[in-house]
């Protein structure tokens, strides 16, 4: 099993102190940035300027999750702002293979996300184009939702489809010390956590607790 990546989601951070909030999670591996448009998902969050601010605030991997439609024309701006990983939703991409090529041509690692009800077969023919598959463990749009355990079946199917390819499986939504174990046991190796980390008084301890919760599975 690959080393587990912990990716705090700034969706749960205090944006009046964003630089300090990001510094507070420096013991994590990635910083996850949720971009929402109020169209594909029922919420509006942030754009490339915030990603640029995140990039200036950390040397960690900046993991940008685009929940927007259309998406292709915005990819270059997010990569230029500092995104290391750009993930798009299969549900928003008419020409998914082309969109993934745009991400890679821009210089970022490419990810593809699936909503809870989207079957894993939708990414079967683009696996050689991606570095990451994101299995949403909540319906996208808002933080603080409850984990959907039925997605674990999809995670197992994705892990089997991926085989020996160097592709990570990310989970996003409702991740706690308990659900992290379930997701990792199913095959996930990138854990996005918002409230579980930024809602804690001691963020470093919250990150450590997440690592400890899955250590026995590695």
C-alpha cells in the first residue's frame, strides 16, 4: 500500500486568517482546495486568486478540486496560480480524455472525480491519463456532511481496475478517524479532511490522530 496522504481541506478554514490556518496544518502532506461554482454544485467558494494565496503560504502539494461546469477554460488559470494537482468531475466533462490532457499539458497532475452515484466504469478508459481518482464520500457542495459508506464498494472496484498503475485513490467528505479506517481498508490512500482537522483546537494533533487511526492498516 502507498503511503497515506493527509490533505486538510481549506473549505473548513477561517479565511480571515488563511495564511495562519495553512501554517497550522504544515504537518499534513497536501492542502486541498475545493472550488465550487453554484452551478454544478449548490455552493460558491473561491477562484484562482485564493489558490495563489495558498501557494504562497505553503510548500505542501496544492490539490485543487474543480467542482465547476464548464471547466476546460479555467484549468490554465488554476495551474498558473499554483495547483500541483487538478481534479475535474467526470460528470462535467463531455470530452474527459481531452480535459485530462489539458491538465497535463498545463503542467499539473491530473485527477478525475466521481460523485457517490457515479459508477467506476466511467473512468475505465482514461486511467492511463490520470494520477488520481477521487471518490466523493458525500454529495459535493458543502462541508460537514456525513460519510456515505456505500462508496467503499466503488473504492474497491476502482482499486481493482487500477491494478499496478501508480494512481492514487482520494476520498473527500465526512472523513474522521473512524471513517478514515474504512476508506483506507477499501483501498483509498489520500484522505481529505476539513472539519475533522480545522475544527480541532490542535490541528497537528488532529492530523496525527488521523495517521494513527490507519497505521495498523498499512
